[in-house]
C-alpha cells in the first residue's frame, strides 16, 4: 500500500509502533518482581519521525512528484532502551508497576484513536468509490 495515501501509511505506522510499545510495557509489568530487571522504553517519537521520513530533508530537483523516492516504512523496528527515569529498588529492579499501568492505558487509548481515524479514512474512501464517486 506504499504511496497509496500518506495518511493511511502514517496511521498504519503509528499503530505498528503502538503495538511494539504495548509489548515493551507488558514486558516491564511482567518483570516487575524480577531482581535486577531494568524497565525498557520505546523511542516512539524518533521512530515515528524516521518511519515517516519527517527527519529527512528531501531535496527537490524539479517540479515533478516522480523526483521524490518514497521509501518503504514497514516493518517498523524502533530503538528500545533502558528507561533512565526509573528508581532502582533494593533488588536492582527499576519497574514502577503503577507508572507502567498508566503508560499502558495511555498507549491503548492512542492506539484506539489511530485505529478509529484509520477506520474513518477507509470509510471515506469506500464512500467516494461506491456512493459518491459518480452519477448513476
């Protein structure tokens, strides 16, 4: 679907990154009682900018859209690093279960919002193709 619609591609990438983030948060919660475990976090914003090409400066060498090469954005593989904001407990674990649960709830809401936007975008495309696309 690359090049089909930048909004659809962006929402797809966002949902994939949210899925990776949910898995990392789930892993943190699962390891909350593991001695020496350090909480992890996804470098979400940087990965999204990179996947969407927002951090690249593409030089325009003409006025034709064929001059810009659109690169494939999936599969998404963001950087996952230790969360340096965690406070280490006596056993060396840095997971704060209540913070991770709040992060999980926020991430789920943002995933659901992206899914709803994608649903509406696809609904508009479907409408324009079937109902609003021409005279009968």
